[in-house]
């Protein structure tokens, strides 16, 4: 099928008043630091971030190099004054003679106050499977690993999305072959039972690693692709059905992205704004999901790798971002988008 890249306007038919233009948004960097400075972990990648009652909790995979059997999941916590030393919290040990690498951890705050750590185990993304652990003390300790139900992978890279009815949506995907990638949605109840899969028409795109945006009645999705642009979809029925993937004007270098929606409806997206390379990492903003503006260049260097971001909205109104820094460190950035720069959404009518 010939790939035709289309401008995908999530906000078609949406009319809002009382909202400032995206051109008026400004961003202030509160802090920017590495979670750890030592060389104890030779290589690291694919970080994830949640807020806890004690501060922040970050996780990532690390080891000799990606796909090496010694690659495990590490965590570190932030108490407001500094980050704890990285602690190994999950590995792929099967027996004394068999061990697999771990991949793409995803932290998630459950409705009961516990924290779930989802991750993948297996020799490669075509053969991996999903596991998870639960922490009842903010990430200080973890229970035994549990396998997800057969056929379920859990969130592949980006955070799940809890719905008002208690269901949890997991942005997921598979990489059957280098030219056969597919995104879909998994879901469960709040107790991590009753798992289901919702298919999405990928419409000819090789897409993986979706990120989800909750925008009132509408759910929006953006995905990494092999076609040089981000692809998007939306749902008007709480994720039960989704529109076919369609291309956007946002360039993509076939690398991970992540996004979040702030209380006033401002969508934030962290991505590499290019078709090749990972030496630039940007924070983009949009009020309608179709028209995006660069708010901040997190990294803009002649060479290097700055990739696989995670972004969350924090309780104090600021935003937290983690990302891979040259495969040697995980960097954390805390940002403020001054409230005076934005207006609350007032009257919105969607078709």
C-alpha cells in the first residue's frame, strides 16, 4: 500500500473560547540534573517516571548494552533534596544457566495507592513477554514478579491511562518483523484483571509505542512510525473504538515519544523533531492536538543521543521529564509553564 501522509487534525469540529494562543506559552526550567553520576551501570535507556507520596520515582533498563542478558530494571527515588542511588529491582533470571534481558519499564500509580512496575523480558522485542511487580511503599520495596495474562504485553513504553470508570488503557504494540509493526490498546480493570485487546487499523503505517492523551470526551493517540512522521488516532467512546491511523505534520525519526495533557487542555509532547538522528529533543505544545509549536529545545547538539522521553504533570503544577542521555545517564528536567500564560478552557463543543 502506498503511504500517503495526511495532516491529522484531532480537533476537527472542536470550538473553544477563553483559550490563549499556543504562541503565548512560555516555559521556565526549574532544574535539570542527572539521576545518577557514577559509571556503575555501563549503559541505560527507556526511563519512566511517577509521582509518589514521598516525591518522585524513576525507572529504566540498564546493563552492558541493550539486549545483553545482564540488562535489568533499576529504580531511583527523589525526596525533594536529591536522588537515591540506583537499585536493581527486576531482572530476567530464569535459572542458574538461563537469563534474558529486560526492556522498557513503565511505572504507574494504581487506584489503591500501590505502584505497578510493568516491563518486558525476552531475547528481543519480537519474542519478549510482559511482567509486572507491585510496590506498597512508594517504590522502596517490590513484590515478586508476575506474568501478564497470555497474549498481553502491557504498556510497551509509555504510561497507561486511567479512565473515570476505573478501567485502565495500556498503549501497546508489537514488532513482528522490521516491516510489520502494529499498535493496539490493551485494557484491564483497576485490579489488573479482566484484560482485553482493542485492535486499531494501522492504515499501512509501521507504528509502535503509542502515547495517549485524555481530552474530555475524546482520547487522542500519537505513535512512533517508520514512515518519517508521527501517526495519530482518536476515540470518542472511551477507547472502545479508534479511528484508523493517519499521518501528522510532526516529523519522527523512528524513536520513542511521550505526552501529557495539563489541566487547562494544553497537550505537551516530547520527541526528536527530525527524521534522522537523535541529537535534538524538543518539548512541543498544542491546544487542539493538530497544531503544534516548539516550546523548548531540551537538547540541541551536533551529535549524541537524547531519546525515549517520559513526561508527567506534577501535583504542584509543574512538569517532570526524564530521558536517555547518550545511553550513559538518565536526565531529569523539572519545568514550569506559568499559570499566567494560560487560560482555563471554558466552553468547548465537540462533534
